[in-house]
C-alpha cells in the first residue's frame, strides 16, 4: 500500500480503515483483519508503556516498536498495509533538520513508509513541506492533539465557530503543504463532514463522527484491553475481563487434584 492510494480510495468512495499496532503480535492481527493502514501511534506510550500522556515517548522507542510491527507482517510486500509511524514529541518541533533526521531514521531502519505529526502551526507547516521535498510522505493530525495536552487537554476541540474556521484553514494548509491524509480527532461531526467535502485528501476520523473518508482506532481500545476507553471508542468486546478470567482459571487449575485419567496417563509415562 502506498500513501497516494488512500487519495484514490477517497476518489472512488472506498472507506479507509486504520488500526494501531505496537509489536509483532498486534500487527499480525491487524494485518489479518484486513486494515488498510497500520499506525504505530505514540499512543503506545499510554497503552503499552504505562505513561499518563504521550509526551515521554522517545524516537528510539518509536523506532523499536515500528521494527517489531514490521516483523509481524507476513503478506507479500505489495499486499501489506501501509505502515505510518508517529513522530514523537520534540522530534519535529525543534527545526526542519532535526525533523528530517528523525523521520528519515524511521523510514530507513523500519517498515514505515510515512510519518504522522500533529498541528499546523507555521513552524510545523515548514517541517511538513521540507519532509515531503525530501521524499518522506506525511499524514497530518488536527483537532485533539495529544502532544499538546498541557495546552488543550483531552476534551473535544473546535466546539465554537471561530475554532472551527481555524481548523478548516489549518486543514487546507496541510493539504497545500502536501499531506496525503489528515487524522481529525475528537471534533464535532459537522466539522468533519465539511472538511471531507472541502478537501481532496482523505479525512480520517476518530471521535469525529461517521461523515469521514475513513476511521482510525486504537486497537487495544476496540479489544477492551485498556482499563478506560475514550468516549468515542467503545470496546467491541470486554477483552480485559475475558483474558483475566481465562488466566484466573488456569492459575486455579494448577492446584487441582488430578483426575483418574490424568493419573493413569502419568503412570504410563
């Protein structure tokens, strides 16, 4: 899968599906499920590494997890989902040269074929344009931007007309800068629908309603593995409860008295 194929999906009306992965086990499941894109999100800092925000995640950690994700993919290369890796906090906010080195390192040493970064401030737009000139595809991210949690929090964004118009302007700027898609997180569905109609590149929603060109979800949330899911990503199954129960049963069975059949089998050995 190439990044520009997602634009063709939008043109033909094909819905885009994106799931996160953080290691070889999760990427194998996501690939087998048929996702178009595997996102190695810095959400792994909260889901897998136990942090309260994504801010502590390092570039080395993102590289290591993306390499593990690549080892879980088994389809022929041209049949594999597109792998997009998040650029973590401070890997692109400190200038274009550092951003190119960070993104280039990910693409050079892992299966990632594109990077995702948050925001559309003038400095970020300059970074995006530079990355794309260097041959590095970029996915944008607007709305709730977790790396700016200390400024904007984790609540819904763009709730008033002024902030919605600002988001529309930023999305247009990301498209003009060369992004091949934009993740739009936790914003009113009406805003997502406006952007879907306005832009030629795909709008990928998460907590942005159904009027999008596709959806992205944190796989652990959908499987019910995390203790607390965001309001816009309810679990499909209560995975945590199911797995804990299965492990409890295994632990309890280790102290049981062997059955007659089991004793006979042991004596026959």
